[in-house]
C-alpha cells in the first residue's frame, strides 16, 4: 500500500481501471466518471494549483457540498504537497472567515454562487488568500473557474511531463495532510493537524477488518468536511469501490433506490429516522399487519441473538425466520435498494434498541467510535466481533486505557500531530503520551468498548447521583413523536428534558384527538399535548432507575439550529448553548416543581 494519500490515488486509479469509479446525479440520472478520467482530473488540477503558486505546506480551504469535484480538489491539494482545510457549507460568514484566516490559507475553493456570497464580503480582510476558485461554470470578477485551473494544469503537464510524478514522490508519510477544524461543542474551533501517516494508518487498518470490495457500490452523503466520511472516501478509493454521491441528505431515501448501494456510512440520526418511520407505519396499520410484524420482529431478534452468540439455529426457528424475511423484512430492506451488505454508524452513540432492530430484520450496522483527533477510528464492531450497545473492539495498532475517572485515553499512529498554532491546548489533551478523548467509557468482560457519555456532559444531581444524559436522549428519540431531546439536571434535585417534537406526527395526533391549533406554539403549550408527550417519555424509558427518570419536560416549538449555535455542523447538540438559550424557561420549570413539592422520586405527570 502507498504510504501517502498522494500515492494512494495514483495507485488506485491504476489498480482499478473501472468505467464507473464515481457516480453523480445530472439531469435526473446518475452518470459515471471513469477511474482514468478522475485520475487525470486530479493530476491536472494539482498542476494547475502549482501553476498558481500553490506549494508544499500551503493550505487550500474547500467550501463545497459533496460532489466528485470535492474529492478531486482534495487529492489535487494533497498531491501538490499542500493541506486541505474542509469547511462545512452550513457555516455562516463569520465562522468561515475564522477558519480561512486561522488556517493561513492561500487558496479558497467554493462550489457555487450561494457559497461565494458568504466569502465575497470577507475578501478585503483575507490578506493571505492569493486565489479564489469556483466549481461553477461562470466566475465573478477575480475568481477562477475550476476549468480555467485545469487548463493551466494541462499546459504545465505538456511543458513538464514528469512534474506531477515528481510532486507525488516528494510527499512523505510524516507530512501534514489536512487541517480539520473541530465543531466546537465546548469552545472556539481548533484546527486538528493530521499527517498522511495518521490517515493512512486508519485506512489500512479499516480496510483490513471491514470487507470493502471493488465490487461494491457505496452511497456517500455525510459531509466530506467530516473526518469519518472523508476517511472512508479514501478507503473506498483504496479498495476500488464505486462511489455514488447522494444529491442531499433530504434525497437519500430516493437515492438509495436509484443507486442500490452495498454500503453506506451514516450517523445515528438517519437510522433513528428510518426506525421511527417503520414503527409509525406499523402502529398505524391494521391489527393483522401489526401482529404479523411484531411476530416477525420477535423471530428476527431470537434468530439474531443466537447468531451473534455463535449458537446453532433450531430448524423450526430457521423456517419461521424465512417466512418473516419474506413477509416483512424484505419489504423494509427493499427501501434501502435491496443490496445493502452493511451500514457503518459513527459520530455519536447509536441506541442499542435501534441496532438490534436493524440486525433482526437483516441489516447489519457496524458501530464504531473515534474523533477528528484520531483520524478518526479508535474502535469498531466487525462481522467477526460484534456486540450491540458497544462501539466494538479497539482496532489493531491502537491502544486504549481507561483513566481512574473513567475517561478514555488512547495512543497510536492515528493520533493527531496537534492543534494548529495552539500549543497550550495541544499539551492539555495529552498525558504521558496518551490522548485524552474527553469521553467516559469502560470495557465489558469480552473487551468491547462501551461509551457512557462525554466527560463534560455528565450530570451530577444535587443528591450526588451521576447520570449520563446521552443514553437517555437516545431512548427519547425512539418515540415517533419525539424528534430531539436534551436531558438536564446538573446540580438539580431531579432530571428534566427539553423535548423537540416530531411535528408531523404530533400534528397528526392532535387532529385525531380534535385538539385545535394554528401553530407549533399553540401545539406545544396545550396541556393535553404536554401530557401526551410526558406519557411518551415514560413509555420509552421504562428501565431507568428512579433517579434517572425524566420528571418534567419543556416542550419546544422548534428544532435546534446550526445558525443559532445550538448544533454543530455535524448535528451534535451544543448543550451549553441550548440550555443558555432556554435558561429562563428552565429556571421557571424547576421553580414550579419546587412549589409543587416535587422531589427526585416522583414520576412524570
């Protein structure tokens, strides 16, 4: 295997000369890009950047939605010896300015006019940027089109035919490959420095334990700005997979049917939505269909439990499972395109119930764990070693230990070089050579890693009880009527939660019950709606200890929002920002309960 990302793409397009290395949607249909065409594009774009003065060690900021040109530009910067600095398209101008300026970028690439509108007002202050490039066919004054840069590269290739190979050969494993700015759930974003060797180590290990194949078609829809999607993109190309780009997150359901992928990497929220939709359809179907579904699900879970335990499957159960698969499971699987071999989940904890549901119907989700600073994979479930409710076993070559306070510490070839221009912050996250993840976890008896919560998110009630909010929040989201939730209670007498309803379902419920409303605000203020949602909270959290129970809820009229600072670009809740935004309402809720004499032993409602 190549020891650099520059060598990886050169080797891959030669090793897999397929006519459909990539697929993208145009004029209503998916169209292919051949490996040779993609490789030539990377070469000419790298040389085009070189012609513009982009040199080894310089940074290129990339502000674009997922598309083949994103990955082509990424590899062009890498093969030219530079660093790619990805920027989420959901960020606003001030956040974009910070990243471009802090990274010392000399080139900024944008996808289209909408993204350029965010950058254009910043130009006067971005004195280090020498060139702006757009993927659009037409460019504003002072901006180059991608085609113009490719043309410069072709001209340079003609004049110096060996230059590209020389540039690739100059890139070394220890060279810096990328600056990825953390989403900043707890403060100012920091630029994580990852080397070629950091990412290559993760690619090599992931490809050795997860069965990616050149026969596979994969659907890419998570932002390539996210380290998980970017690392698996490198892995797909290393293994010769055909990569199909989803049009958008909203179009994923349709694109699944069109592409019929074998593999898809996702975050838990997508699986939660699929699960909710399936259960909603089941619960609103005729009685006979409901009975058949739950019978089939019981069979699937029994079958799956024996399969996971490596125990023999009784003949009668195997027969019932075939019937269940034909009558029920095949219809759900068909909505994923019908060819899925496995899903990968990362970025946040996946509910054990949802993982078991998917496994029972014949869709395996391999859940893993990692951070931007770890390139990203630290551990993952594999077909050889899988346990629901865990993030798998630590990958080969990486070490993990649990600190006395429960924090997960790790070290290995995948650990970042440091935070860009932040020496103090870099020192703070290392302890005797071990990287401090900020997550709390433990190993089970068989060596599977279990994540409890973020260290800074742990709730300590006034009664001294330690409570991890994320597992409770995952339970809440299994209700078809709850879209999101944030559990509260630090230094309080009891646990409460901010609840964002699934308004489509909640409105349907209100109409069925003849509850009048004219807006979301009307709906969430109605005592009957609040009482119903309280009952849903109780229903999906039956096994919590009394001190973990959600005793009071505050129902919100809107979902959390990236632009308000309540969500990171990767859709993680910024807990501090959310609670600060609703501080008055939260205080009023706890004062009301205090007046009513409630304590931490009560129940909802």
